[in-house]
C-alpha cells in the first residue's frame, strides 16, 4: 500500500476523488508497494484502481486514462532501503553530530538509483528485487563497484556477505539492464593493479556498462582517518594514467572515452581537465565528473540571453575544490555580460577543510564570507547547497541567510539560471532571494528546478 501526499488540481487523480491520505492498494489486483509500482502499473490506458479513502470507504475505480495524461498524484516518500555495508570511507558516517536526522540515513536503494542517480552497491538485492528491475526495465542504474575482486570489495564495504559484483552485473546485462558505475579510490586498497583489474572486468562486460568514474575518496574531519586516508598527488597521477589508458582503448573500440576521472582527481593530480566534448552527455556530472566543463557549456548555450551587467559587481560563492577551476568560468561569463564577477571561496566550517565541494557548504560559512561585503550588487550561492525545502545542511533556510546579508542573493546551478531574463535589477526587486535591504526576504526558486538531493554517502 502507498499513500497519497498531494493531488494536482484539475488532474485525473483529482477527478477520481483522490485526496491526501488516500491509501492506494492495488492496480488490476496487483498490490502497490511503492512509487515504482504506481508509476508503471498506472501507465496503461485502462486499469482498475483499488483504494481506501481517509474516511474509511473502500472504492474501486475503473480508470480510462488518455495517453500522455498525468495522474497528478504525489505519493508520500517511500521508506528508504538502508545500507548494510560499513565502509570506512562512508561520508554519512563522517557527519558531525547534531544535524537533522535525514542526513544520517545511509541509503542503498536501487529505486533511488534509477530515479535520482543515487549510487547503490546492489549488495542487498533479493530475488524479487531483481525481478522488478528486469520487469520494469529500471535502466540505467548507478552502481558503486569500487573493486571487482570479491575479497577486495568485501573488505572495502566491510561486508563479508556482499555478493560478487561481476556475476550480478553480467546477469542483469544479459536481461537488458545498463549501468553507470563508479570506483571510489581508496589508497592501498583498490588503486594500482586493483584499479586495472576492475576497469578490465567492467570493460569486458560490454557496452551495457555505459561509463565508469574514478573518484578520489573524500573524508571529513569526523571520518575514520585512522583507517583510511586521502590520496597523495602521485597516487592521483598514477590513477589518471590508468584512466587515460582505458579511455584511449574505449575511444578506439567504442568511439567514446567510457572511463572518466572526477574533476577532483585532476585537481589533486595537478593535471588539466579534458575539454567539454570529452564528457559526451555529462551523465556523471553530479558525481563530480565534468562539472566544470558542463558549467562552461551551459554559459555558452545561454550566451545570447545573458543580460547586460556592466557596472555591476557580483560575488560567486563556491567551495575550495572549485576555487582553482572557476576563474576561467567567470572570465567566460564576464566577457559576455560586462559584469565584474568575483570568486568567493568558502572553507567548510562544519565538516572541516578537507570537504571541498560547494554542495556541502553550510549557511554559516557563507554568511561569514559575505556579511561585510557591501560592495557587491548581487551574490550567487550554489543551489546544490540547499535541499528541496531550500534549507542548508546546517538547517538555515535560504530566506534566513538572505535576511542576514547586505546584498540580494540568488541560488544558482550554472549562472544562466540566475541571470537569464532577469538580470541584477530584477534581483534587487526580489524575484529570487532578497537581502535585508529589500522588503521581506523570500525565495521563489521553483521546486521543479530541484532534483531530490543525492545523499552524500560514497557506498
């Protein structure tokens, strides 16, 4: 059974009389377990829907649904399948205490892998899970492989019962499922010869393995540093050399690189990033692969729509990882708009300086960097740093942050989303997040602009 959270006015669901709290039991006699069942089983043009209304009335609807017409029903969030692994490098386990409970959830859920691109290990699949993956064609899935050697992988996952990943993938590949994969690189464990073995095994599974990213392990100040460490520059360079060998082979045999190093791997190795065309459709950009080049392509695509910002001074907040990589991006947008863009690199005061991604910046650190900057006409804050409710990881809302700052603030993924068709003057009128100097602070970034945030576990 699943329960209705909201129903869009004028939708088919509203016409049927579904309301928040309605229990959805079955479609064509098949029990509904979660959003996957709901979406796939109600995709037909005609079906029988069995429900119980909040007043206790059991109702059976004979639904005729025109092709392409949405049901307009939002379900209550599913119960997330928790991770049974105990990786020493798990980012969630590296959270400080005192944050809101959802931040301590270690998810390992193939449904979230399909829907949102969360990486799953597939270590907790039951036979009926595999049947659903195949029946519903849940593809592509995003899988944390880390190592294909069973012993090494079980050690990395701290899970002696983890099944062998290559047979799992091979079986699903044979049934039409495709995968994006990742290797979180832990020095002395799955680098060197083990990385070569892993990439060889994945490449051998054929074109159903759509990509593999090699990501350097990221630790907080609260991680198990006595058990795992970050990579050194030489180790990053060696890993990049391996990535390049496999990418060269893939280019020759398949026509695209296939194997990608995360931007942070290049940064830590002191190596230049590949050009934008190297990354194809940027399928793993949310895993930090090609994020900088993607940003540049977005700016280039919006070039003709960016406003005239001559005479305006705009602060751009980012984390320390992007600090060395952003000047060229800012030069691109400044050349188009005529504005003066200043990079504001913020160190993470919550997780420690080793956490460098902009998406985990707390509001307190951003406030500290901007609260005396009355010389700025506008500040752009990374939208990845807030959740679906526009709340930062330290539980400060975007509107509250704006109240405390002396300039208007906008949440932005790629500059264009915050600047196109609005410009700085509109920011001053309060179309996004307003500062204290305007009327009441508010944020009107559409919720549809946000993906459900990927939990930051590396498992």
